[in-house]
C-alpha cells in the first residue's frame, strides 16, 4: 500500500485572527508567519504555469505571457523554472517569515539541502541547488494583480504606515512608484491592467569555502505574500508527490470552493507540459493518475471526472483549522 494511503493527516493550519496589528502587517514589508510544516505560495503563482514539470531548458528572452488560471495576468522572462525551483523558493520564504525582505537571508547550504530532503550532501545535490538558485536569480515576472496593486496603493496612500516599515523599503517603493500613485489609483478604480515587475532572488552571493548563501528576496514579493491571497500546502504531503501532483495540490487548495471545470489543455498549460496534440491522450491519462493520487491523499473529494476533454467537479478539501 502506498505511503499516502497509510498515513493519517491531522495537521492543522489557520490564519491569525484579524487583529488591528495583523491587519497592519498586510501593508508592511515583512512576511507573515505560518507554521513550520507548511509552504505558503502566492495565489497568482499557484495558478499559473511558471513552474514547469518539464526539465528541458527553455529561455524566455523577452517577457512572455504565461497562462494564469484566475484573476490578473502574468508575464515571465528568464530561463524556464521547474517545480524544484518552486520548492527552493518556498523554503527560502520559510526562513524569511516575520522578516523584512530588505534584509539579507544568510543560510548554510547544507541546511537548505536538508530541509529540501536532499540529505546525502553529494556534489550532485550541491550543483542542483546552485543551478536552481541561478535560475531564480535570473527570472523575473511582470504581473497585473488587483490584490497586489491594492496593497501597493495603500502603502503609497497612507504615509503613517511608513513609520512601521523599514526606511530602505519605504525609499525603494517611493522611488519606484510615488510618481505613479494617481495612475495606480485610476487603474484600480476602473479595473484596468497595471503591470509591476518583480524578481524572485534579487541578490545571490555565496561563500564557497564556508558553503554559506547570502540571499535577498525581491522586497516587492511582499505585495503577493500578504497572508490573505496565499495558499498553504503541507511539506510532508508534498514529499509524497511527484512534481505534477505538487503543482495540482497547490492549485486546487488555492480555491476556497469548487475549482471551475476546465479543459485538459488548461491543465497542460498550468503544469508547463510540452505535450502536443498528438499525445494529448497520454497527457490526459497521466492527469487522471495525478488527480487520483490527490483524492487518495484526501485533498479533493470523490466524484470528479474527465469528460469530453474537460476536468469537472474538483472539490478541494482544506486543512483543518485550529480551534
């Protein structure tokens, strides 16, 4: 019997109560806290095809539209990212919880490998991690997200918030966006697209003798990770899954209610699969297996189906909330 069929899942997760202090935190440059045994992903990144299950190298020289299954639009530039790159990035965010992203993260490379469950410390794993960090360092997104834009506008529109923020962050936001405050407000009011460019890793330095990494996450990532428009997934559950299943788990749980019925081709774009029309049948068969795994994991309810090229009736099962 597979591991995911024999394990009991009684882990819990909940968001902090909405106190005035926690509400204020949404408009600061610090990441929210979340439990140690979870990853937290921004909903736009959970619902787009940036992190691919395909490992074949592909470079996006210019900003290229990527399918986003939800509100907003997203474009990508850099070397194609993989699901492993997503795992590396999410683990880096775990280390940054409660921190200002203006501050550098200093982490031992072996610690990062251990937390990613690459524990043998082989040269191969060190190389794999270094290549992933290079891809994240090179990658940039240009995103039109109403939630992120609203947070940015609130920061610009309420000078009193600056008192609780890092001066470096306030200076950076002011320099880049203060002249655009009126345009941002108009875009929000009229529901217009307004794109912001954001990187993953802004600085990637390494002491190769001590095997220590000094990393800066792009501070603008806090616009996407506000603790509200984000999705948590269990690290332990993810360890049981293949890359495609990890992506589907995150996508399904980014929905509070049922997932909209969608064509199989939309799932192919979400997973970054390069399956073409001639082997669409093979991809559909694989997709059924991946979804079946999440049903056995008890992360979606029974009763889903793939009919006439569409995936129907996906009902996610959220993690239990703490009392």
